[in-house]
C-alpha cells in the first residue's frame, strides 16, 4: 500500500469512526484530487476527494481542507450524478475547442433535509475559470449531510474530473460486494451493526427524492 494512500485510508477511517459510520459497515471505493482555494492564505491547495459506500446502499463524496464537507446519496441518485459530471466533461472539452472560458451552472444533485436551518445535502456542479483564467475547471460545491454550516467548494481539472467519474462508476459493484461480505459475516455471527447516532439521518436520506 502506497504511503499516500495509507495515510488517506487511516485518516478516512478515523473520520468515519468519529461519526459512527464505521459501525454500520462501509467500504472505501477510491479517491480523486481537486483544488481548494483558501481565503486566509490567498492560494490554492490540492486536496483529496474521497468516495465510499455504506451498507444501506448509500454512497458518499467528501473533500476539502479546513472547510470539509461530505454529501450522502442513495444509490438511486448514482446515475444522475455520474451523468451530471459527464456533462461537465463535455462542457470543458467544448470550451477548449472554442477557445472560450464560460462560467455557468450545470446542475445539482441535492435535497433539502432540514428546512428550519436551510440544510441541504448534495452537490452543485458549475463551470468556472481556472487559476490561469485561460481555461475552465469544473467546480463541486459539496453540502454536508450532517452539518448545515459545512459547505466546501472544490475545483477539478479535466483529468481529475475523469478520475472521479471512474471511481464513481465502481460504486454499484462495491456496494454489491459489501452486501455479500455482510451476509457472510451475519451467517457466521461476526457482524455487529449497532445503532449509531447517524442512523436516523442516513435513513432519512435514503427516502429523500433528489
């Protein structure tokens, strides 16, 4: 296991244990990279974008640096999200071909989960100038499923966006493998899925229409 990936995996495990998700059964799918702009430091930083799945047919996309956010989606929203990101690839290619630098919203996959504090969970996707101002990047605005105030914006170059789509394409198969593993563990009485503080929120997300 590469040192960078090992560090990523250990960090992710710590985060999941902290939120209680590890208790419900999860599996890391993979990661991509993106760029996060720090207003404090007035510069861009490369940050990870992680993707993992959970045993209730949920998948998660998270990332950021100081401002971190993780969005949770039911598997029913998977195709819509992948198609939206693929549309982003097409828009970047079209902009490069025309030599233009458009700024436009491409769509979103998100849902309002608490109207009392305007708490959204999900992702906005839009096209924006890159750091040079000569081309365009895709931006993901991620709304955290746990905390309304946790929102982060990550820019992806074309190759990073393609990498993210490739990782996301593995989500359905990874969930199937996770289900098989858990059934095997249940048959041998090795699985202990305790009720966690996240359970109610995740069950709600599985029922929400995105």
